């Protein structure tokens, strides 16, 4: 079985879908291999593409604020994307790109980390992980699929664009603070 490190090295060399052609750096994710909470978002943004690290741009700063609300230290969680490469022009990843990345990489990361809770950030991650499209119906809820628990909220970039989503996310991260006590 691979390690998170060896998996990250494979992700950085991946050519399984067309996204590799325009990426600068793949973004495998970061965090401890024994994280109780795993955050899974959509795909790397432009800044992440340049540096190879998750959530380091404006959305990352907002995520850091949200983590403070939840009383979570970023170094204690694993953060990654449903896709590991930046889609050109900040478009959403296609269903086939999400599927390929999940089959090759995301499922292995989840299996290695064995998180007690996966926080789903946004619609693309929701589609990839749970094959569901109605984020507004699941937002702020904890659900269980198989033996895995998920907590669903909006992507931080949506919170930056829409103040109403930012408020909802702040409330969601207050719920997350209560939930994490039981992990």
C-alpha cells in the first residue's frame, strides 16, 4: 500500500486526464496521515497551481478564518481537492475529470487517512464524493454514506463572492465545532 508521500509523488506525475497539459504543479493536498478531519474541495486555483499547495490564495485565507471559528488548527486536518490539477480559466472540472481523479487518487487518500469526518466544500466535491448535485439541500448537514461521515458546506470561493453564503458557512463552521467534539 502506498504512503501519502508516494501517492503525492505519483499525483505530481499524473497524465491520466487532459488537465495535466495546462497545470504548472499538481496539488496532492497537505496534512497529517492520521487526520480525523479531511477537507475536500473542487480543484486547485491559480495560486495553488503556481505553488503546488492547497488553499493558499484568497479562498485559503477565508478557509483559515472559518477554521478558527470551528476551533480547528489547519495543521491537524488534511486538505485536498477532488481534482488535483487546475482547470484552465478556472472552469469547473468535468464529470470525467472528477471521476478519473477520484478513482486514481482521492479514494486512495481517503483509504490511507481514514478520516472520521470528511468536510465537503462545494458542489464539485459533492458530485465527486457522493454523486449528489443539490448542495443547497445538504448544506450544513452531516450525513453518513457507508461507514463514512460527511459534513457539507459551500466552497470558500462562493463565500467570498456571495455574502449570504459567507454567513451560512460561518454558521456551518460553528456546527462543525460542535461536531468535532464527538470525533
